[in-house]
């Protein structure tokens, strides 16, 4: 099993400057931000720091298809340009970044393990023992574990215990949600970043990052599904009971709508993207037959564009959008999360901004729908306060949530070599985290 780097939890008393790199199929975004500790929890209780963006750089993506790197050199060039723009704006040199991953068959697995306690109070050591027992079961050839999230503990017949420490039991069980992706895809993603002389601090699943940025506490507690509609992929994250409980991804996104427009109207991809952005809609209106749009046919110089009714563009876009939403609905149902009228859905990502997307999602998913934007962040330019930057901002929120994850500890040779059981290493770690 391949393990990406693990991010050390951000100390609640330390100010930090972090960099995030959102590598998508349509754009690459680099954010540099300062995180300052906050005295008391604000509206977003899970956050320990106030985040202010110092620099932002975004470039058209290159070398990616369906969230997967297919041209390493082109991807490296796009990353370099985005990072350089953010560095110039912030006046800070980026040395390490938090990266997202959307492609490569990201998915969820759930594991459970139990340990005997002996009818006494549960200690911190017991909690670590049962979590490590869960972690040993996550071994899967060819998979890279991105997140390992304890979802609850069981003491005897008492389930869904959040913190068992100090409670009495004869047996302690733990449930763990593991998010993984294709190891080859993750390795190549990290390689593209490392070729830019940057260190990868952590790799975060895109729907998890989008949820961290766009959801409020009650939505995470009551149950909400985040649908991040990007250029090459549509990824899904289900949040319930205070945490992430399921992820999935489809290799379909806004670029597929653009390709359908280019084929249907016989125009170039660049012109198809422009038409989608300016006039695209998922639902028909009474004026569509009367309103016309200018279309430059492929191979023409544009002097005499063809005029077609807007309804023709809508008839091309609508089936593809419905297909994506229906696939999301069916995949959620298969995973045990059927869409109902009481379900909550948050749409993020660039493709979610298309006119009528909320109405189309409500018709197919039959739940409560809203468009999600980055919450609780300062210093973002107006152009970046949109759903397409939710995942980018979520990467800056992730260090505040990293403390809840558990990974099987890597044994250090020094612990057995000097016989001190890693005493000096632990003291050094405590000093780094506390001051």
C-alpha cells in the first residue's frame, strides 16, 4: 500500500503560513494564506484559525484529463505558473503545498476492529490500540490511503460513542472510514508537484476539501451531500454525524458538456466553452426560441457566423447535465444513501454555476439544493468567492481538521536503537507543536 505524506495537526496556538495547490482538469489554483489562532469558536466550530489569503494565482490547466495527469511536462508548466503568480502577490516563497486529488477512482471503505479492555475504564492507550487494529486492515494493493477517519466507537451494546475515554467496558470497538485512490495516479500527481521543487505536505480528496470549505456545522451533523462539479470529474462527499462518511467520483464534468456543444453546433472547443459560459442553461425558458446566438463554425474565420436559436444550445446541454446528476443519484443509492425529499445537497465546482443547475438538481435528486461557496475566509478577491474555488479554500481548512485522522504509526528505528522508547523524539514533537 502506498501512503502519501501525512500532515501534522496544526497547533491551536500557532500562527502559520500555508500554501494550497488545487490541480484540476480545467484550472490550477495556488493559494497562500496566513492562519491566525482564534480565541473562541465562531460560527464554524470546527475551525481553530482565522484564514486570510495573502496571494492567489490561477492558470488554465494543462496535461490533465478526467483529473488524471496524462502529460507530466504540461502539468508541471501550469503548476509553476500558478505558484509563481501567487508568490508574486503574497511576497512569499512557497516551499511546500497541500494538494487535492479528484481522479484515480477515489472511493470509500469501512473497517471495524475490537480489543478487550477487561471491564475497566478506557484509556488513551486503549483507543490507540483499537484504531491501530483498524488501520492494519486498510492494506490494499495498488491503493493510496488519503484519509483515515474514525467514525465512532462501541462499548458493549452502546454504539456511536464519540469519546470512550474514561468509560467502563469489557470490549472496545471502533469504526473507521478510509478514503483511498489509485496509487499510480497519486504518485504521478505528487511527481508533477515535486518537479516544481515543492514538497507535498498532504494529498486531500477533492469532495472532502469542498465540504470543509462550503458546509456549516449543522449541515455536517444532520447529513449533507456535497457534489463538486469540476471540468473533468464530478466528485461526491457525504457528511453525517459530524464527519465524512462516503466519497465517490465520476469521470464526467463540465468539459464533457463543452465537447457535446462543439459536436452539436460544429464549432471549435474554445467557442463552445464561450457559448456555454455566456448562454448555457440546463432548463428551457419561453424566450429561448426567439433568442438567437452567433456560432462560428469550425474552420471559418468568424466573419459570417451562423445564428441559431438558444433553444438548440439548451437541448444539447440538458441531456448531459441530467446524465451526470442521474449517475450521482444512482451511485449514492447503491452506496446506501438514497436521495429523498429530506436530503440536503450542496453544489460546488465551476460547472455548478450554469444557469438552471439548481433546478435541474432538484428535479433529479428531489432534495434541498443550494450552491456552496467558500465560507469563513478573508482576503479572497471577488472573482474567487465562487463555487469553483470551494475545493481550493478547503485545502487551507484541512490542516485544522487533520487532527481527527488516524494512521498506523511508522516505527522509528531510533526507538529501539537507544532503548529510550523515543523519549527525546516525543519531547521534540511536543515542543514543535506547542511553541
